[in-house]
C-alpha cells in the first residue's frame, strides 16, 4: 500500500481490512447504474463501530471523501465512487445482534442483507415486510439510506415505517443512538427520520432496530391482462375496495417481452397491452370467492381480458417472476431509468400528459413501463437503440426527463419515488424540492458533515 494517506489510516486502525487491487476497486466502485467508471482510492471493510469512527476521523483529517456502500444494488448512482473516494463497505458488519419478543424488535448491523432480515424475522414467527427483487443482495443500511419501497408498500409502507431506532456515525465521527426502539417519543426533532433517505450524505448507519409484524395471511397471486391503462386504474379501485391487497403491480407488453427473452414462461396465448400482478389475502374460502367474484365482475365489464390465479407457492412464484424479473432482464441494455411518483388521484391526468410526452420524445424507441401503481409510482425505462453511444443516449434521455420533471412539478410529484437522487437525478432535484428546502438540506449537511466528506456530489452539490 503506497499511498501515505492509507498508511496513516492503517496506523490509526491496525485491524482494518483495506483493499486496493484493481479488480476490487472496479467491483466496489460501482452500483447497478453502470454509467460511471469506478475510480476509488481504496475499499475499507470495517468490522466494528469503532473502526467506522476511526475511518471518519481519518477522512476528516486527510479530507478524503467517503462513499458508504451496502449491496450496491442502488439504481441512482448513490454508491458510485468515481473520484478517488474511500469506499466504506458495511459488508463485514452483517450480524443480527438481538431480538426482543415483547418489543418485536430485531437489532441488526447495517450490512445485513434484506433476505437475511426476512429469515431472522421468520425464525421468530414474525415478518419484516419491506420486500422486492434485490432482497438477496441489498443491505438494510442501503435500504435505510434510500428509504427503499418495493412491492408491498401499498400494504406496509416504505422502509421508514419499520425503523424503530438507528445507530449512526455522523460526518464528524460522533456516534448517535436515535430513538432507541421507542414507539412514542415526542422529545424534539426526530433525527432518525432525517437519516432515513439521506443517501449516505450525513453519516453512516451502523446498526438498526427493525420493527417486526405479524406474518402475512395466506395469500394468492393473480395475473391479469388488461386492455388499457384506464381499465387498470378501475380494476385497482374495484380490487382495493373488496380485497386486502398485499401488492398491486403493473407492467406493459414491452416489459413482458424482455422478461420472456430472459427465460420466463409466456402466461397467455395472446399479447395484451397491460398486465397486473396482484397478491391478496386468501386465508379462507370466503376471501378466495370474493377475489374470484371481483375478477369475474371486471371480466364482464371488459376491464380485464384474461387472468390466472395461483394454486400453489410455485405458481405464485412463477407469476411474480414476470414482474420481478423486469429489472434484471433490462440491465444488460443499460436502460435510462425514471422512478417517478404522483398522488394516486393525480395519476390519470399525469399519465395522459406523460404518455404524450414520452411518445413525442422517444419516437420508435423501446420504452418500458412498470411499477407500483397502488403507490402512484411509475418506472419508465428507456432502452437505448442498438449502437447508440451511451453519452448521446443519456443526453437525449435527459432532454425528455427535463420535460417529465416539469410535468411532475405541475402535478406536485417527485422525480424519485424510491431509488433516491444519487447522481442520476441530481439535475432535477429543484423541480421536486424548493430552493428553500434544498438550502436547508445544505445547512443540515454542514452541521453533520462540516468538511463535506460524506458522499460528496450525491443528491446535491455542496
Ligand atoms: P447501495 O446501492 O450500496 O447504496 C445505496 C445508497 O445508500 C448510496 O447512496 C450509499 O452511499 C448509501 N448507503 C449504503 N449503505 C449505507 C449505510 N450503512 N449508511 C449510510 N448510507 C449507506 N429499490 C426500491 O426502493 N424498490 C424496489 O422495488 C427496488 N427494486 C430493485 C430491484 C432490483 C433487481 C435492483 C437491482 C434494485 C432495486 N431497488 C429497489 C434499488 C435498490 O435495491 C435499493 O435502493 C436499495 O435500498 C439499495 O441497497 P444497497 O444495500 O444495495 O445500497
Ligand atoms: C422495481 O420496482 O422493480 C424496482 O424499483 C427496480 C427498477 O425500477 O428497475
Ligand atoms: Zn420499484
């Protein structure tokens, strides 16, 4: 290790694992965006809170930027290290620390993978309900830093709802224990919620107290084929009024084509413009009959043109794969991703405006729509035409995103529903948040990170 700054780091934390191999720098320096060339100084893999503190103090002394890093499944470039930063990976801090049956709280280190949290909750007869396709790789620290959403927000809310307490190392190296698992705590500003969704720009989450809940009731999964988006919104309204929905997700024929090309099985003989995967409580014959009646009513009205209902866990998984496989099937094409939200009531008007905008902005281009319709959250992915250089493609997409961002501002929506701002959506922050809000964010960052070492250049420029 020739860099004198790294030598001084090892002197202050002799047991700290530090990697500098080119392959490791490449591996830890990027997330799922694959747009920026990784160029970190090194990778630090602390095993204790004290080592995290030592790294932060060193970074302040040396003025080296830190990039907190979880599973690097992020889709907004938040964990990208392309400018000589030290990547601070939480991957070795991956232990479940405690479970309290009375509080129903699981305490974990930040590097625990989401699926391991699910498994630990299940072992105690309970559930941690935040869930989505990256469950096998994303970390709870990353989920907290992005306030991750996923496929069950319609029933259980975002990550924020499930955080009972946080242990955080701030940008000055101070350790804060926020909320300590309390349900009621009206003692001033709730700094826990400030940390949630801060994308590693204020400090490092090192531990979390997670609230657990009852396991979901037995469910069934239904796949629906629909003729139009208007029908889809009506079906959502009918289903929501009659059934307990655990998830209500949509995708288009173009999305299905990508998933099928990636090995999934075609669900229906005919092609249809829109599909819904919905999971709902089906604990007894009555609930199952109600769901079937809702489906038949929609079929009679012409709101639904085909459907399938799971009769086993394997069938449910097969239907879910059609929705959950979309991101992976698109990834090799390096799509330009939009992750926008509006209030559900604004959805029809926003959609009409957006669809017109997209059709005009990307004539003949493969634009793939999917998302969490019950949360007002649309993912609009644009697949680059074959052979188009990435910078030309991104510049073109950004012109359309400018217009999209304007439409969002008119409808009071957000340029990032759940993926975070990171680098990808930084140019559009001011269409979603006011100048005054961003000025306050900068002020807060100065207090918690006076030397600007925490993930600089992400969310906003200092
Ligand atoms: P990383 O990508 O490593 O980091 C994300 C951000 O968090 C970065 O800014 C990083 O600096 C910061 N960070 C990481 N760990 C810490 C820490 N301990 N302390 C402080 N800051 C930290 N997201 C959704 O919301 N909903 C979805 O449905 C969804 N589906 C996905 C499906 C797939 C297949 C993939 C690949 C991604 C999906 N994502 C989804 C995006 C991604 O999984 C989430 O953003 C996730 O929360 C990132 O976790 P991570 O551990 O991978 O974080
Ligand atoms: C999803 O809903 O599948 C995720 O947010 C991932 C994505 O947008 O690609
Ligand atoms: Zn999503």
